[in-house]
C-alpha cells in the first residue's frame, strides 16, 4: 500500500518565516508551495522549489485568494473569471521557479478559505478549475465529494482526494471551522493512529464520535501548527510500521 503525504510549505514572507520547511521536506512526498497570494515571495518560492527538488519532493501550486493580511483564510467574493486569471497567474509564477530548479509544478491545491469555499461553491470551483485548465492538464488535489473535484472531472482534469491528519471533521465529511474549539488536533500519537486507520480502512472519526468514510490518496500534515514536525514524523513512522509506503501521487 502507498499513500502520499503533503504539506503546505514556503509560507513565510520577507523576513518572516513560518514552520520548519527543511525538516518537513525530509518527511513529506509532496509540497504545496505558497504562490505569493496568501504567503510566499519570489525569494521564498525559489528557495522552497530548490529545496524540494534536492529532496526529491514533488511540487504543487498552493493557490489562494489575494489575502496576505489574512493568510488566505478570509473568504472573498471574487468573480469566477477573475479568480481563474489569478489561479493561472499563481501557477505560472511558481512553475517558473520550479523549472529553474530542474523540476516542475505537478499539481494544484487551493489554500485556506478558497479550499473551503470550493467544497460547496460551484461557481468558485469552476473558476479555480478554469485557471488550472488554462495552464495545462495538472491534477487537482481536494476534499472528496467537493464541488472542486466534480468541476475538475467535468473539465477532464485528473483529481486526487485528500484527508487531513490534524483537522477535525464534521459528520458530513467537511472540515470543522478553525473558529470552532477542537478544530485542530495536537496529540501526535493519536494523529498518527488515525492516519493509519485512514490509509488502511478509508475512515476517520468525526468530532461527534461518528465514523466518516474518507477515500483519500493523500494525507495533509500541516506545517504551521505547534509540533508540526514531530506530528509529521510520527505519522510517517506509523504508516511505515503498518506496511504503508509514503509515495507521491504525481
């Protein structure tokens, strides 16, 4: 059995850094690299792509609303055609640095509020997909059953389902809002155990104790939470101990 491990990287800006990208690149198989709209700048994008290339980690474009102040976590009413332009722009910017590092952008994943919005908002989902389609036939990474993946399939793009190692789920398979208590998990051993259950049985326990079926080819381990590196290492170690090989999907 194999499963992809992805993480959001390159999320600093200027003199500010966020997370230990170098350590996470020794753990994950895919890197969702910020493209400058919610975090990241040209130097950080170049450096992250070079590090990922050296580590043999696949690069994905982590596209977002234009929201540096809110770290991409504020929902915005962006017209779908403009959203498509901004998605294409972000992919192209990151791909320039990826190609300079001897690799390429291999997939696209929305970030933050945009990720949550395109779970149910078909118009915004189609805007994101149009932005991807204009650039090329890149796979789209997203939540199972989301409007985003439905729109991507309709456009002929490959889709990849993912689950989150350290986020709480609602009974209907959506992520619990970060504004709610218990939305982010912190116990490394518990998180590792739920990831093994997810990879082997395709299920996850929701915040109310019910069981949710989640078919995921990729598991996201966040890089911006306390103890992120320890959590990611625990997840990888637990998967490998269970006979599951971390392997990029792209």
